[in-house]
């Protein structure tokens, strides 16, 4: 990433456009996870001087999210910008995506995202974009989450029920991620 700031000149030549996951696939492949989420609900591209320079994806969140936040919730699941784009452009892209959601998806009331400490992420971008820290993914769990790794093939399974009977597996604990919440609409309080 360049040390230049994403200033008013950069903002003037930048915009977002809704796109397909297929159009964003090259950026998804450059993201540290290198794969798209299972259920993509919204894909937006950042365009700068008529060139795509990054993307942001919203997907279906974990099952309990709507209940946890008491309203329809989407997960900000991927955010990627080319390294030549100035620092703090991520917060601009997040804010533009929130404006898009407010305009085009008024039924979405909350956003959630996660920062993975095993990838060196602490949630700095979310904090800069005024998201609220909301604990860690394992805070409310009675047992730690784990993956099942086939020792012969190295293939990882997220659920014991998906592991083939012939696999020789080892349980590997998952890293607890930082959770961040952004309320798009505040619930009105009853007197």
C-alpha cells in the first residue's frame, strides 16, 4: 500500500458499482482467504479512473446473527484493494457500501464482520470506520470450535459429519476471531 492518503482528489475519481462475483473473482483470488463466501448477497467494485481497483462483498452471516442483533444482518465477508491504492481507501469503500445498502436494501439493519488474528488482523479498519467491537467468536461458546484435518490428505473439514469414514483425522482448534458490528438503523426505544 502506498503512503499517500486517499484524499479528495482520489475520492473525486472513485466510485462504486454493483457487480457479479464472477467480475470480482480476480480480486477474491488475491484476498488472503483466496475464495469467496458460500452465499454472496452483494458484490460492489471500486472503480478509480474507470478501472476496477478492488471489491467488497457482503454475504449471509452466521445463523445466530439476526437473533443476536434483533434484525436482518449481513456479513462484510471480503474487502480487497490493490496495493497501489492509498491508505484509508478501505474506510471510504466501507462507507460507500453502507450508503448503497441503505439506499437499495432498507430491510438490512445490521452488519457484522470478523478480524482474524491468525492473519495478523486486529480490526483496525473496522474501528476506523466506526464499527463497534463485539467480543470474540468463541465468547459465548461452551466448547471451542475446531476443524477436522485428514492426516493423509491434509484436507480440512469444518464439521465432523462431513469427514469421510476412511479419513484419519485430527481435531485442530480454530482461532477465535474479533467480531465487529455496525448498526445501520438504530432500533427505536419504547418508553
